[in-house]
C-alpha cells in the first residue's frame, strides 16, 4: 500500500502551476501505476489509440520494478517536478 508521502506527492503534482512536458507526465504515470498496481498485465491498446499506447508503454517499461522502488522513484521525480514547475 502506498505511503502517505506518496499520496501527498501525487496530490501536490496535480496542483502544479505549470504543465510538465509530455515525457515527464508519461514517466510520472508509469511510476504511479507501477506503485499502485504493480506490473502491467493489461493488453496493449490498438494502433489508433496513440495516447493510450504511450501511457501503456511507460508503465510496461517498469515491469519487474518493485512497488516500493517505484514509489521511491515517484517521490523523487515528483520532488524534481515540484521544484521545477511551482
């Protein structure tokens, strides 16, 4: 189960005053899903769902990363984004 710090960072990232880049948002999404769900066992979206494919791949790239490691990476990356965009 994610820590309170993780939950707080996820909420803080939602209220950034400037929008992070698409790559940063994809990384954040993948780490969030790996932390909260674990390995991506879903089927890959169809070829016309580009946004879905990028999100799916971002999460799939983290396969094998423990939920604890993903959480630590998410918190560290969220701190970077908070410093950069607030």
